[in-house]
């Protein structure tokens, strides 16, 4: 199946040009459904934006830690749109894209993480949201919660520097607790479910191993996410305007990436402590649903 095939390329050539033109035409969503989803998110997860004074007025590249199955996208995207009037364009993995869901993803601001797409959006002055860990970080086991699993990825640094963009390190706490892990992803291929998926051809030798995510368990064993309160904090920005148009040395890229990762890692523990302190005032129903 193409969506799990590590060799699949959803867009190229004229089709990529068409896709980019379409992505540039997308406006911030303002439908009744979006407002309803925003109300549901605020009711269930009470997302709190912290450090918004650190967000510059110019277009930015927001870099954040990733939670299980990318459930953090709307947790940051909708509050930023409704409260800060910033329309973040999340960059997503290529395996998500096909002709059936293209309009749905684009209309919600999501774009494929392709260098040409990012370049076009930056030249257009868009706010971008990047989770450098991608699917690998979104399918990590429970023992790696809140760990940055970025491998050796420097693409976001290269693009930000090339266009002189400002990076805003962003920490998100809460979505990692939306689900428990019934079965960890690395164990899935050897389970009854995994063997059945192999027989159906969903899992093949070309299937990306980072798509073997945990089997999630939400409220009372369902797929409904647990109503965990969420915190989104923004660190002081990293202005890369002086690097615009320049080719970065490897040492500089490593240093810049370490600054971004260090800022995110530094914000997470205090946010977890704050959440634990405030959970003492949690109502009995919410306490039951988040167990």
C-alpha cells in the first residue's frame, strides 16, 4: 500500500507545481465546524499558551516536540489561530498524502514537508510549524515520552537560514498523555494484529518501520483521548536573518539545532511540574477520565 511505502513520492514535476499553487491559495479556516472543534478542544484539554510575548510579528518557523500520532497539531494550531491570529502551516510526512485527502489536509492548513513547498510558503510569508522528529517521534514508545527523537535531521535549519526566517522553539505538554500504549510499535509486527496486516499486504518489506506505532488506549479503553490539560510554551526566538542566502557550515547547523533542541528540552520539565501542581485542583470526573 502506497501510504506505508518508504519509496512512495506523492508529488513531483508538474503535479508538485500544481500542489504548491493550491497550497498558497489556502486561507485560514473560519467555518462553523472549525469554531466548534475549537470549543471542544478548549473544553476537553484547556490548552494554555505561555510566552506569547516571545513571538515576533514577522512570519516564523515554530519548532516543537511531537506527541503520539500527531494529536498535538490542533492543540497548538487552533489556539494560535483563534487567540493570536496566527495561521500555522504544519509540515506533514509524505505517507499521509493521496488524492482522496489532499483537499481536506490543505484546507486545514497542513502541507507536505517538501523543500519546494516550504520554500514557496516562506517566500509567501507564512507561519510554519515543524516537528523535526516526524513520524518517528510520533510513534515512539511510552518510555520515550517528551524525548526529542530528531535523528540527524537539519532540513529545518537549512531552510530557515536560507530564507532568513526566525525560529521559535515551542514545547507542548499534555498530548503525550492522551493515550496509553496497549502494545508498543516495535512489538506490533509479531502480534496477531501484525501478522494479519502482513497477510493483507499492509506491512511489506518496503513498509517504513517508523510507522509501527503503539496501539493507543484512551478513555475507558476506547480511542477517545483522555482530557489532559495542555500547555504550549514559546521560548525567545532565534533570528537567522544574518544567514539569509548563505550556505551554513556543518558546525553552525549543529550549533543552531542544539540551541533549538536545548530550548525545548529546557521548557518541558517545568511545564510537567506545573501541570502536576495544577492537577491537584482537578475535578473528580476529569481525574477519573485521565487515569
